[in-house]
C-alpha cells in the first residue's frame, strides 16, 4: 500500500506546486489546516497568472479554505519523483508555513478541516510523558530494521540514529514488546538509557520511519522484516503511528513542526498565534502545545520577565473559578529578531 500515487490538477501541465502548512492554536491544541478529509494540505500548481510563489500559495489557500493569510514564510522545496504531471515531468514542491490566530479563523467550507497535528504524529506529544507507542513498537521495530542492514557499520549507524532521534535506549524496551523483537534487541550493544528527547527533531524521526517502511506513505510499507511477528505487534499498531496523508504532505507538516519548535527557542513566533490579550497561563499552554513538552511555570515566567516580552493591560480575565488572572499583551516595540537569542525553554523536570 502506498499513498504516493500519481495525480495531476485539472489546470494541467505545470511542474511546480505550492503547499501550505497553516498552524493555529485553539483550546491549547496545535492544529493544521487540511483539505480532502484531512488527507491533503491546501495546495495547487503555480500558474502563469501568479506573479510570485507567495501569490500562488495565497490564492490556493483562500480558494480551498477561505482562510485569509497573515504571516507566511517559505519552508522547504524538493522534487517529488513519485509524482508526474500530465507531460511526465517530476513535480517540484514549494512549501510555506503560515500562522493563524484563533480570532482570524472563519467558518470553513466543507472540504476544509482543522486537525490536531498530533493526529499525524502521536509520538511527538510528550505533554503527559513519552507515548507508550515509542517503547512498545517504534523503538523495537527500528532496532529490527537496524539489524536488517547488510553490514555491521550500517547497523551501528542506524542504532546510533535511533538513540539520537528517539531519546531512548534498548533498556526501555519492556516485556510488552513483541517477543521476537525483544529477543533480537537483547543481543545488541546496549544504548544509553537517558538520552535527551530533542523536540525539534520531528522531521528526522518521520524520515527514519519512512526509511524503515513503518508508515503507509513509504514505498516499502509494510516492511518485510516484520512479517514474521505481525501477530505479536501491538493491537491496531498501524492506527497508532499517525494518520497517513497523500503524497509527501505529512513530511511537509513534519518540516513545519521542526521549524516552529526550533524557532520558538529564539524568536517569539508564538505571538503570531496568540489573541491580542492573554493570560500567562494561556501563553505557557500554547507554547507547550507547540513544543510537545511541559514547561516549568516559574522559570517560564522569569524568562518572560527577563526578556521583557509582555506587558500588563491593567485588566483581568473573567474567570469562573478562582482568582481572575491578569491579562497581558505582546510588547510590539521589541526587536523581534533578538528577543530570545541564546535562551531555551525551561522544561519541567
């Protein structure tokens, strides 16, 4: 099974397509705007009438979703050799990242839908700790994939990549794992137990799963090395590794999440997703939704104060329970390019 099947737009024989990843935070949840029941991102061919790539992406987004665009930056460009236009030429993808505030979200047409981005990347959500799918399936399956390499050097490099990308060692593979995979893992060199989870490595993790054939978009899915243990895998494992998308659109989202998670370390892009006024708790919960990890409350607020990022409005929220919280707004007079330089998000221990 593969979702990278051939497709051409009605408009014809162009060789360049634009794709948009629009991100919003609603109810403290990071979401992406999709079309076709969540299987595609807003996209379309670059046409002669488009005076620029941005003009093309804005037209297709507004036509397919009626969502107006504000902040927009170019994300990634690559050649999709699995797709051809009507003349047989490979397509070039030019992807863009856009930020949308909840107050700017209109009623969507029937084909458009905001989706929780963890529906596509469940292993990236560490808000309640590391998802069990990582140690119950992903890591042991990847270790089996490493064992499939033709030579010892490649096997070792694959194991090192697993260690660096997934932040876990083989000691974390529990008795819940497929027995055959656990047995083979036990004979390998032990990986360190306390490797740090790097939130912005989203694309590296996705590409490793793709390379190993563990997601439906991969040409080698399902991988042959799991054929002998299919009855021992976690129940409905294929439904636990995220919803697939057509073409390489899930890879494009992974690229966008990696970009956002990296940038919020040194640029306040979060404010492009916040309403005009907010509480500090709302701000922290929104940053957590993007990063996928919990933050230390006091350290987070000390960071805001030290960097002079926000200012009080003099008003308070109308909380139904507890004390009303102070409302803040972003300080527009601060130089955006240097706000959080050399600062890191204070993760909760």
